[in-house]
């Protein structure tokens, strides 16, 4: 009689025990092991490194389709923004210039300006980097054998592939050199609530923005160098630099561009009479 | 007896519900993983990228630091494993030779002579 009075609670107890047993097994006895993951699941900092590696590899092989396919693996919502933002962060963090230019070049390529490999006219001018097209699986297996401890030191078991005499293309991410940049326009830009900047726009002779142009800024206590194209959302030829009100600056594009000096922060005024620091916009163009 | 059978059935049903929840309703999402957990074909492509970047940058130290993200094995071992995988995956001879060039250079690499990372 007592048992009949208990009702169906024993079923609920069994259900709860079953769920607990399942969770115990899943979380403690056999927890999830992360294996066979995809690049999209990488932690943020590893994704950044992966993205940088894609960009540097792209500068090396200039294979846009391959770089694009690799970037797709990261599943960034906005690939161009991710690359541009990372290039800016890399500059702020003092990362090597090669990384910054690689990220910028890849971002530009995604916007329709891919790097075009250029072939040197003379084989005599070809660098010594030579790659063999004759590697076989056997050679790769032999590579493994050279890694055993007994053969490690001084081993020459790995066969060096026969160098090819075919001239290799030389690839570059730098913009096409042209005539020296000349200042076309200088204007004070008044935007309340923003930092005082020197804003530079580099244009070619046809008026098209040029990324990757080095901008040199000098002031009494120091100097800085940076490149156009790191803020693609504004313009591929754009770059800016925050200035201090008590300094005077000189700006030049490339080594042989026109020197613009005497730049100092200038005041702007709102309709209500409130004063703030404005920015200088300099437009340089190749003649 | 019937109670015990019902009790065991309830436990089994609970376990099934737990698995259903864990595998179908709210399955595990892999986030914040590390490169050493990548699938082998992704690792292989990662090593190829390191080799391609090495062609451009020429820094074995940098290549070694990048390869170290794939695990505790030596750079040469990591490249060898990736090369084998690359052969199985049908990589081009050019890609294989780029990886082999990196492996060749690691044979004579002395990490003690490397400058510290930036």
C-alpha cells in the first residue's frame, strides 16, 4: 500500500539521475577534446596571426585566389575591414612594416587592386631563389628519415632538387613609381569632436588615389613615417597623423615629393562661438 | 519489479534526453581553439603559408615561431609531417618544393643565433 502511495515520482527521479549520469560522462569522464577544428574557430589572437600569415604568403606568391580561399576559412563577416583594422593595430603596436604592408596589399587586392607579378626582362637579373618542379613523394619520405635522432646531425640525406634555369617572376607590393608628388590643395577641415590631424591624400596623375605611398612627418622633437591605404574605408590614398597644438610640422610624400612646412594646428569655431582644433587636409598629386 | 523496470527506463530516457540536448538542440561549438587543434589539411596549408612567407621574409626565427603554434614538435618534424600530408592531398610540386626549401634551411638553423622577436 505504501508503495502505491508514492506515485510516479520514482520515474522523475530516474529521469534526473539519467540526465546527471549523461552530463557526468560528457563533462568529467570524457570531456570534449578539441581536434580537427577549422581556422574559423581559432581564438582572436591566433586568427590575427593566421590572417597576417595569409597576407605575407600572398605577397610571396601573388596568388589572389589562394589568399581569398584562405581568408574565407576564417569566416570574417567583413574581410576587408578585418584586414584594414589589423593593419592599423599592427602599426600602433609597432609590428614590422612588412606585416603592415602585406595586410594592406591584401585588403587592396580584395577591393580590386591585386598585385601584378612583373617578369624581369633579363635572366641575369633574376635573384638566386630557385625552386624545383621535380619533387617526388619519395623525396618527401626521405625528408622524414632525415629527422630521426640517429641521423640528425649533419645529415645530407635529403636530396636538393635540381635548380631550374627558368627565370622566376619578381613580385612586389609597392606601387608603381611615378613623378614626385606635388601639393595640389591645402585646406583646414573643421570637424567638432575629432582630434587635430594632418590628413594626406595621394593621387596619381589621373586623379586616382594611390595606396602604399610613404608619408614622412617631421617636427622639432622627432619624425614619423607611415603609408597611405591603411584606412581603406576612407580612401586607398588616404593617411592621417595626429598633431599637437604646440608643434610645427613638415610633411613630404615619398623621398622626392614636395616638402610642405609650417603646418601647425589651427583653431575652428562653432556657430555658438566654441573653439576647437581643426585638421589640415593636404592633397598631393603626381604631375 | 515493475517499478524497477520503470525506474531504469526513466534513467535511459533521461540519458537520451541529455544526449539529444547536447548533440542536437545545443551542440558543442568550437571557439577560441588553438592552431595545434586544427585538422591536418589545415595544418598542412598553414605550414605551406609559413614556407611561402619565409620565401618573402627570409627569417627562420620567424618561421620557427609560427610553426611552434602547431605543437611541441621541432620545426623540421612539423614540416615533414605536413609534407607527407601535402603529398597525400595532391599539392603541386612547386608547393612541395617551397616546403622542402624551408625544411632544408632548418637543417642548419641555430636558434641561439636568432635575434629576439619584436
